C-alpha cells in the first residue's frame, strides 16, 4: 500500500511533464521569407531614400537572423523537453526500485525463518497440550519427563521467536528507510512544479507575441506589395521587436528546461544512492 501511495504522485508528475508541450512547438517561424517576398522587398527598398533603404535592409537582415534563430531554439527546446520526459521516466522507475532488493531479501528471510521454525512451534504446542491432558493422571514420572521436554523445547522456541522478531524488526526498519528515501526524492522532484509553471508562463507570453508577429508580417507583406517603404519599415520594426521579445522568452524556457533536467538528475542520483 505504501509503495502504491508513493508511486501515484510520481505517476501524476510524469503525466504532467509529458502532457505539457514545450513552448512554441506548434509552429516554426511565422516569417517565411520566400523568393517572392525578397523580390518585393528589394523593389520597396530601392524606392526608398538612401537612409530609409539602409534602415530597411538592416531590419530585414536582422529579421532573417531572428527567424532562423527562432527555429533553432524551437528545436533545442523540443529536444530538452523530450530528454526531460525520458529522464523523469527513469527517475520514477528508480524511485520504485529504491531498496526493493533489500526489502525483498529481508521479507524472504522472515518467511523462511517462520517456515523453518513452524514444525518446532507445532511440536511445542502439541507437547503442552499433552501435558495439560495428562494432568489428572497420577503418573508423576511421565509428567516429569514431559515437563522436562517442554522446558528444553521452550528455550529453543524462545530463541526461534527472537530470531523471527529480529528479522521482522530489520524488515520494518528497511521499509521505514525506504519510505524516507522515497519521500526525499519526491520532495526533490517537486521542484519541477514551479519550473513547469514558469515554462507555461513564458509559453503564454511567446504565444501572444507570435499573434502580434503574424499581424506584423501580414502588414509587411501588404506594404511591400504596394512598395510602401514607410509602412514596410514600421511593420519590420515591430516584427523585429516582437522577435527579440520571443527570443527572450525562448531563452528563459531553455533555462527552465535545463533546470528541470538538473532537478531530475539530482532526484535520480538520490534514488540510486
């Protein structure tokens, strides 16, 4: 029952980690720069004055870099998340196996001792019953012999019962130690909860920024179709700002996923020590 009670929270934690996807896995970069987009941008930039053209090209170059960076960080986050999911499974399995071999050995020792001494206990019980039945007889010699046998067996029975009690005490202590170890590992793994909450928060922020980025990219494409360098510059500037903020969110998510990995590694070390 204790094993089941200890396992359930870890199972729930494992499911939580598996079900919460890494932030931003839903999409690659919003700004897909096709040859058509590049051509339209080139015409728009060419129509601007020299200062405007330099600004547009600088923003477009940064946008291209941030877009590629977005995708690489998505891949990194996804890989970290998958690794953490597998590591948590290993940690959960390790927790389940904490001192299990020792407890199994001690439990077997108790069972074996009880089985080994049961014939002795049965003989002792039968002898005492026989003595009780013969109390009414006048055969003092027989009674004396039986009582002597009983006293001799009593010492053996007491020693056997003490051995069984000692083995049961060892088993009880081992189970208590296991319970403490499991609780310690569970406490360590609980550190994942706050990190998951932070990941979720950063994911939500990135999702909101992605919506704005989608709108900015749509505005940019509309502007370059009309070769409107002013509107194109505004949309590009907003998109670059959005990408920078998303990049900050992604870096935080990576940091939190790495912290999750650290927590799981610490718990795994505890479970296996």
